[in-house]
């Protein structure tokens, strides 16, 4: 999907979407409710001879690590390239996903990453225009829209 994206927001959302798909795969493996066919197809060659439980554990670890990496890429991209509103959207989605993953499959080593992500989200929330009311009243915005429409129409004639 990433080559089809034109805007940095689209790329960051592709990373978040991919992380959400991996999260769903991790849930399926953790609940033992499917995913065994692709588990056999995509497992690393060195693990072909180990037991199915060890394969499942290795795949869970790999999926969790991939989720954390994709979320980190999206978060860093949002921090460096996006405006405050979209940045907050990406940072919030990233934090919520990391919180879900670490609540279910997390270890103590994941805590610094989750704390770092919540700090990024809070920093984005401080600069986001969502929390501040608009400077222009709605009636003034409608008036400006009508006036600009008439000016445009006069220019085209």
C-alpha cells in the first residue's frame, strides 16, 4: 500500500493499519482459534523442527515485535512530518494499539515503549488545534464563503 500513497498521513496510516492486521493475527494465535495454516507457511526455517507450541510462541513474539516496530515508524513519521491534528490522530491510534498489545501479551521490557508513546501522544495533544476553539465565528465563515463565491463568479464573467 505504501507506494500508492501520496501524503505522509497516508503512509503513517498504512503502517498503523498493518499493525492492526498483525494485532488481529496475534489475537488469533493467542486464543488458539486459527492461523495454523499460515503459521506453517511463514515460520522461520530454523523452527520447522520444533513443537507446534514453540512455533506458536515464536510467531507471537515476532508479531508483537513487528507491531511495536510499525507503530514506532508511524509515530516517528507523524512527529516529524504531520501537522498537529493528523499527528494527534496517529499518536493516539499508536498509543491505543500499544496499550492493547502490551495488556494482553506484554512484558516488562515493553513498558518503556508504551511510556514513550504516551509522552508522544500528550505532546501532540498540547499542540493540536482540536482543543482550542476556532477564532472565526460560524456566521462570519458563511459570510466569507458567500462573498468569495460572488467574487469568483464575477471574476469568471
